[in-house]
C-alpha cells in the first residue's frame, strides 16, 4: 500500500509518498507560500530530477490538489491514479494528554486536535488545515494522526510537572509534554535493533539535534524524561530558540526593551539560540563552525555553550535513569556535525566514553562511533520521521 505522509505548516506542506511494503520513498516534495504571492510546488520523483511548479495556491486544498496532480502526472508522476494512495498519515504537533499513540482520524479526533490548539497555536490549526484539505481531495481515504508528543506520554509526573501553582496544571494543563516524539521513538528503536538488543533491556539517551533540538531518556523502551516542555522552546539551545532560561529574564527584558509578551516570544523563538548567542553570525552549524575556525570568538562561544548544554542534559538523564547504555545522535547536526559530537563527547570521557575521531567526523552514516571498550555505546542513527509516520499509519489500518 502507498501511504502519503503530510507535514502541514501554516503556509507550507511537505509530503512523501511511501510504498509501505518496500518502505521506498516514491516521491517527495514541498508546497511553499500557500496563500501568499509566488506559491510553488517542488516535486521530486525518486531517482529523477525535481520539478518546480509555479502556480497560485490560494489555500491548502489547492496545494493538496496540486500534490496529487504531480503524483499522477504522466511525465513526473509515480502512480497511475488517486486509487493507488491507500492512506494518509499526518504529523500533528500537539496531542496533549489525550493522545499517547497514533489514531485514525474521525470527527471526534478532529474536535480534540482543535481543542488542543491553545497549547500549540502555531501548529495544530495548520495540521488541521492539512487534514481537511486531504479529506476534501481524497474522500474515503483513511487518515491517521501521528502526534509529536505521544511518545513522551509515558513520563512520570515528577518529570513533567513544573514548580508552579498546581491550579495552572488543573486549569490549563500547563506541564511538560515534549516534542520530536516520532524521532525519539524511531531512533531509540533503531539503535537497539542495530545493536541486536531489545529496547526494553536498554537505557538510551537520544540527542535529536536539528534546527529544533531535544533530548530524551528512554528507559526499558519508554520515555522517562525529555527536554522540551509545554512548547518546543524549553531545553537545549537551538538554531534560533533559546532553550532553558531564568524565567525572570523575560519581564526584565520586556521592561528594558519595551517589548510586549508577543514580541518577547518572537525574540525567544526566532532571534535567540546559537543565532542570537553568536551575535547573529548564523543559526546554521556549518556557518558557525566555519566562522569559529576563522577566529570568530562569538561563534566559538556559541558552539561551546551549545555542546555544554547538551552534555549537561546527558548528565542529568544518566542520573534520571541510574545509568546509560547507549547515546544516539540524530537529525541535521547530530548526524553531520563532527564539531558538536566531539564537543559533547569530551565531557563524557569521565564516565568512560571513548569515541573514534574519524567516525565522529563522518557525515550522515548510521554507525557506532565509540570504541569497543567504551563504557557507553555512542551511535549516529539518522532519523526518519516520515517512515515512522508511514509505519504507524499502516499499523493502525
Ligand atoms: P534538521 O532540522 O534536522 O534538518 O537540521 C538542520 C540543521 O542541521 C542545519 O540548520 C544545520 O545547522 C545542521 N547541518 C546540516 N548539515 C550539516 C553539516 N554538514 N555540518 C554541520 N551541520 C549541519
């Protein structure tokens, strides 16, 4: 069965068509600037050149229609007709406390995702638009919602509660939820598989280091702690997001700079992280590493601060799990940046972690990067959230 995986943003829509038997990606693409001037669809059939279709997309319904048109196109299509799409799997960002696993979408699931929008106002409404656009274009094709938060629902209360008045939890469900759950689940499962062990027998720390970054502690197959919180702003320093802060900084800066809470939120999400910390050199680690190498002190400091924060989280999750067997790096930075992995693993030497420098510096390859004698196995496991969504969609049907 072919499964269409959709990741819908407010003005964009990413897709992959995956053959669930071979797990091959038949085609993938991105619709951009939906509802804005200059909208375009970039469609890449597997093994062939990408095509760019510049056409107005006033809304997501039109974007999905164009995606289907591209998939069945005589020239750059990969299927003969819409009937060859057996199901659609949607990435949905916030499942709150309601969803601890993927679900088949019906009217009540849509209502629940809508209700959870107050917890993810930028994401859940966009995800819903994608769901409705697919329903309109593919009536009768089963749709599944896969939640970014679901894998973390096994966290114990002591890990997800904040030191705030309990009434905020009761009234507004203010607690830590965690994100990137599909990736943490996929990578921890794959790490165990590569090692020929059962995930249930392992203590695994997954470092998902991409533009957004989070880290999780997976003990005996379930998540016991993770670094992102009520929103994806907490935890590690990210590309442009601040991560953990003294909460009193917010009112302090708002007063000094005369910022509204909304403007402050914008600073924390878009102008902070290694981008802000490096005095706006870049949010991209390739640029940061190059700048640091050519002597930029701010870029160097941003990289050092980034690695230190990751290492501190590894330390605290080792304590939380009373040990660690495997540390797995994933996502753009985790898979590719030798500088970051080297910087983080320096701190782990005291616990007997020994890595092989040549392997640490190799890019994008699934492999063990620690020595056979290392007390903890350190690995790179490329993540594949789309494949995981396709698998979960198939499993439900
Ligand atoms: P992701 O969000 O997982 O797609 O990760 C994107 C980030 O990965 C980029 O912003 C870069 O900082 C980082 N990245 C990608 N390729 C490399 C590379 N070759 N070396 C260092 N960092 C990289």
